[in-house]
C-alpha cells in the first residue's frame, strides 16, 4: 500500500515538475519582446540592456526558471498586465468558486447516478432501466448552455426559487452563496449524472453475473445487502476512472456556465485573460489547473486501493 | 429444536428436529426447469424425482450440460426468476421450498441449506476479507454480535484445516491458494450448521492431490455434524466411495439411480457404463487412449426422439430411437434405470447391430474405484455381440 502510493506520489512530483516547466516556457514561447512593450518610445539599446538586467531576462533560461519557481513557491505568480491585480489574488478568488461548483455538482451527480444504477442494473432492459438509460442519454446530449437557460427560465424567472445570476462569497453569507450556486451546479451536473450512471450500470450488470453474487444469494443475504456490500465496490472502477477525468475537466472548464450565471470563476478568468493576451494570468491559471488535475488523479489512484485490495497486493 | 432467526418474528420459519418423523430430509418430485432463450426453450431439468435422507450423501453425476448444476440450483430455488419456467415440488425438512416466498427462502439459504461452489476463486468476493464473508452469514442467521461472529469465524477456519486462522481471517481470497480458498468456502457453507449442503463440483477446479483432501474434509465434517450432502460431479470416481446413493443424469433426466454399491456392481444403463469406462485406471498401460464417450450431449431445445442417449449408445436398437424408456426398477426396488435393453453383468440384454462401433475395453480389469465392490464386477466382459441373453431376462417390466 505505502509502496504503491509512494510510487504514485513520485509520479505526481515528476508530472508537476514537467507542468511547471511547460507553464514557464509558455510565456517565453510567445512572440514579442516584453522590453519593447514596457519601454515604448524609450526603446533604446542602452535602456533595453538596463531593463533586461533589471528584469533578469539576460540570465540563462534555467536560472530564470529557478527564480520563477522560487517565486511561485512563495505565492508570487506575477501580476496582470492589464490591471496590476496579482495572479495569486485572481486564483484565490476564482478557485474556490470552481471548487464549490464542482463539489455541489458532483455530490448531486453521485447521489443520483449511484442509486439509479443500483436499481436499474438488477433488471437490465426492463421498463425502469429503459427509461433511465434513455433519460441519461438525453442528459448527455444536452450541453450546459442549453440546460442553463432552461433552468433559469423555469426556476429563476418563472418560479423565483433561485437567483438567475450573481455570486455571493461564502464568507459573506453561506446560505445565499449556496442558494446562488445551485442552478449553475445543476447545469453542470446533468452530463456527469449521465456518464456516472452509464459507467456504473454496465459494471454492475457484469458484476451481478459473477459467481460470488450467486454465492452471496445462497447465503440468504438480502438483495439490498448484496447490491451495496457485494456488488457495488467491485463495480466502481470505471466510475472512479471516469470521475477523475470528468472532475479534472471541470476545473476551469465551466466557463460557459460561469459566463451565463455571471460568476467569475477560474474558467471565466482564464478565457478573459487569453482574449486579452494577459499571459501571466494564463500562465498562473494553467499551472494551478494542471496541478489540481494531477492531484485529483493521485486521489483517484488512492481510491482504487480502497476499492480493491488487489491493486496494491496482487 | 434449533430455532435461530429473529428478524422481529416476521414470517419466522421453524424446522423440525432431525429424524422425528422418519421422513427423508429432502424430497424432490417431478422437478422441471426450462429456460426461455432466443433459440427456443431449453429443458435443462426434465422430470427429476429424488430423495435424500438425513445425514446421507447423494451423488449426482453427469457430463457437462446434463443439467446437474441446474438441478442443484433448482432444488435450492436459486435460479433467477426471469425467463425460467419451473414445475414440480421440493420438500425440505418439512417445508415446501417450491411454495416459499423469496423472503422465506432467504431464511433457509445459508442457514439450513447451503451451497459450495465449483470455483472458489470466482465464488468468493475478491474485495472482501474472508473473515467478513463468513461472519455475514453468522450475523444474519444466528444473530451473533460482531465479536462473537469474529471468534466463530476463526474457529470455523480452524475446523476446515486452515493454519493460523486468527491471521487468515483478515486475508483476501487472492492471498490464498486454491485449496485454501475451497476450505474457506466450506467454512462459509457450514457456518450455520445446515442440514443439507449442495456441493456443486467442489473439487473440479483443484489440483488432484488437493481434491482428495477437500473431499475427505467434507466427509469428516459431514459425519461430525450429521448433515446431508448432495455431491454434484462429472466424475463417478469422486462419488464412488463417498455417496450412499448415486443419481446419473443425462440430458436433464435421471437415467439410472441406485445405492452406490448396486450402481457399480450391477450397472444397467449403457450411459453409466460409459461414464465408468471413461475413468482412467492406474492399471491401464501408459499411453493408452482414454475412453471418451463418442458424440456430444444432445441439444436440450430439441431433444432426440426416443431414448435421449440413443444417438451415442453402442447398443442402440430401433425401439430406443422410437420411444423413450421410462425410469423403472429391476430386481431391487431402489435401483431405477431408464433403458429398454439394460446391461446385465456388463452385457446388453439384446444383441445390437452396432456393437463394432464401440471400442472394446482394452483392460477387462475390475473397476478400480470402489475397492470394496471390485470383486463384484464381472471380470470377463465378453464382447456384447456374443451375448445370447434373453432381452427381458432379469428385468421386470414396469
């Protein structure tokens, strides 16, 4: 177990290092000379040499990288060219929003998909299963930008249950924060429900064919007990792998929903920064998103060991 | 009285104590099980009746596809409800299993009637510790608390010969060898001291040297606990010395049924004979071809007309192809067979035109399996064609 996790952790460190190099090079690979932009009309060779020295841009690339990395570890990711806002600050306000959207939408997705799959997989291709499978197929076909306006029209404009737009920080008012996040989360969750339901359903159906399920029945255990205690755990591999990829894609990947609900999450900031060529912001967000993705995969690898002891001992 | 389940008293089943009324423990009458498939209806079990006495061992023998596993599961009521057609009755310890609700059956399964599966690798849950797989039955049926169940699980593992059981309870199935896993399976099946254990090919997946150990262990525990065992196998050699009675199945039907020594001494059905011939013998010269039964078991969607074994029978005659022989008795009342021209002393009771089709046994040596009966097997198994025996000799028509 410890050996397996240590191996995965070393992988995590190596991948994070590669990510940091790529994020660092991102700015250097872009065309254009920063000194020309900064100096403007004062762009003389003499001024340029002084500025290069001040900015440290005359040092070897690896040296620039270590200086940058040290700053990153101290929480300094530079600042926006546009409004001088520090990148760390942009991340600090945006990341919790993404995190909250992901947590709420994924909790709903699992809470719907898991019981649904446990019910329908017992009698595949029967009416209940057909309805659920067709329904999730529909959910998969509806992108968030279709679902979001429908949700707004029905629950915000029509029923006035939820606000249509806006974001209240959690620290300011937890209740209205969550209240405002429900509709955006629902817009994201539909696709996740469909994916999770289908992955778990097909794994469960094959698990239920196993001898150990017949064995469990022959012990007199109830169907409910068998589904939860015998069939569920060995059927969660595809679900976990799928959830890892899906959640990873949602970090800074919810731009459309953030835009529609006027929430400035990471996705929103990232797209805005790309459009305005605000490279340090792009660099900072990319770095954090990529590392978060790797950390999620590490966590999923850990969950595999919880689900199946053979992963680490077999 | 063994009263052992509480669950709030709802639909609680009571079981009469062993041997009060002298009735057999298990009575199966005219059991039919068919499966609806895309190709048609498969008649996997077709009118089977049998009984098992308390503490007795019944061997059910047949090739793959003869319906023996389906029979075992039908008796338990363990088959899925979908696309299965069943009829007939099963009485077990004074209760009619075939009339029980799923709730009631669950009270019987694992507690009074349990099952040992063929492949212990696939029949044990790979992600649950073996201790937990034992204790869940104890807690369900015997209402033990966790620590009591844990202690009992250790004792059960010890009783099936697993070394250092207090460590092994925390192991997962993949950490154990095949033989050990089958011992765990036996421990699970016996956990609640059932009256009847269905062992479905319990040793087929195991090494030959381990097979005997497992079977001996099962027999020892059976005697200790006075439980009945149904031993399902394709290998007559396995049941020869271990079963009180043997049922030979072919194509979903019983073709011969007798106490073990009668079956081996006085085989009436050519199929049973063929099964015996297919057991390799130590006395055979090395390199000798094994006696396989020519052909394959019939299609159970469209079983052959007449005797179902007729397409493969070396002694087949016209009558066999036309009408199906009933299960009838000969000299002794407990020896049943379904054959128009039964073998007597290893020789068919009527000459057959197809005798040459059958490879003559190279060694006429007595069957090696049941030592005690060996001398009763006729040493000279004359070529069947020479036998000028009256077709009906020694056979009472039903």
